[in-house]
């Protein structure tokens, strides 16, 4: 092979590589999480001029820690929404699982038992939700709305409507896990990063991930293809509940106390973060990276309002606004598709 031929092949290979990279970039900029990330950067740039406190280490620490809790819950919600479902009970479930963990450790048991009790309660609630939806064909909205009320009521009953703030022999470790940091990064952010990678891998490479998207895309076609639809539906509700339980465990450790009001109205923020991050309420579309990005945008909005001196009561207004815009953007993008 002559030098000229080799050079020609090298140019072709280089051109193909550039084309692939461009194709990947073009695909990325067509996703909703990319533009939400751009919005985060834009707000961040504006806030550096609005408030000197925005880029301080303490403020950035608080922002990342706070959105991590919602990001963890949004990851679980992304799986539910991908199957065209919804889980309105995650906020109340946080209160229930947080109370359960607190009471177990207050009774003198170790943090390990407290964690198992927290996650076991979450898994049980998720299984009940999933079974009612999958096998009795009940509407997810109705089932999870009912569980929202029941879980909050149970939390009030078992806590006797009192605060739990003594967590037994492992209290220091418990509070360190939820409230401290490693290498300057809040511990809940490390948990969120690991979970995001796990969800990304599962959505992209696992059989379960393919089944979740198939069920959300067309449940009848999924059944004809031999996919165990009922088991998949139960699994996503269990995973969503487990994420809520994990977030509750971390948040109680950060607060150093827990009441049955933990997680009150959080379901709106979690669903909004998931949809803003690119999940389609009609099913079949979800992004692992989109869930934490959506949660980050919402926490950034809250933090920016406070630093800008705007009444915090406006927070939910902007959350709702971005939720509507996210759904509108999804409809505009889908309009040109066959």
C-alpha cells in the first residue's frame, strides 16, 4: 500500500470518527436533560452576578446536598413514569420509613437494623402498590393516592405524633452518613452518583431496562413478546419505594430528628424533577441522568430565589412553570416524529 493510499485511509477513518462524534453530540443536544443542564449553567452564571454568596463553598455544599435527596427519589420515579405509571405516595412513604428507622434505633437497635427496617417497609409498600396496579388493573393514580393517605396516617399512629431524635448507640454514625461529607462532597451526593450510574447501566444494558421501556412503549406488544409485564410493573414500584426509603434514611440522619411530617408534599417535587429531566408521562421515555439534573434545577431555583431576596412562596410557582414548559417542550419535539 502506497503512502498516498495510507494517507487516504487515515483521512477516511478520521472523517468517520468525526462523523460519529458529531452524531453523538447531535443526539445529545436533542435530549431534554441537555437543555435542562444548559438552563442550570445559565442560572448559575446569572446568580454569580446577583449574589456574592452563590459561589461560596457553603452554599454550593448546601445546594448539592439538598438536591441529592430529591435526585435519589426521582431516579426511582423515572422507572415508574417510564412504564406510564405514577407514584403519589413517595412523600408520605418518606415520613413512614423515616419514623420506622428512627423508632427501631431509638429502641436500642443498631443502624443496620434501622436501615433494614426502613428499606423493608419501603419494599412492602412498593409491592402493595405494584400488585394492585399490575394484577387488579387499578389506576396508578388512585392506588398511590390512597397509599399517600394511609402511609401518612400509619406514621402518625406509630410515632404517637411525636418527634424522634434519639437514635441509640449508632446515633453519631447515623448523623455522619446523612449530614457529613467525603473529600468535601456531601455523602448523599455520593449515593446519588452511584445510583445514577446503576440506573444508567440498567436502562442501557440490562434485560430489565429493556423490559421497562418496552412496557412503557406498548404494554400489549410487550405481552405478545413474552415480557412478564406484571412482574416488571411491580419491580418499578418497589424500586421507587426503595429510593424513597433510602432518601428518608439519609435525610433523617442529616436532620438529626424525624417527625411524621417528613416528606410532606415532596411527591410534587419528585414528579416534577423526573419530568423536567426528560421522562415522558405517557411512558416509554426516561433518562437516568435526567432525574438528578431535574432535581438540581429545582434546588437551584429555590436557592436562587432566597439569595435574590425573592419571597420563598414563589418557589412552587417556578416549579410548576418549569414542569409545564418541560411537557410542552416534549410535545413540540414529538410533533415532528412519525
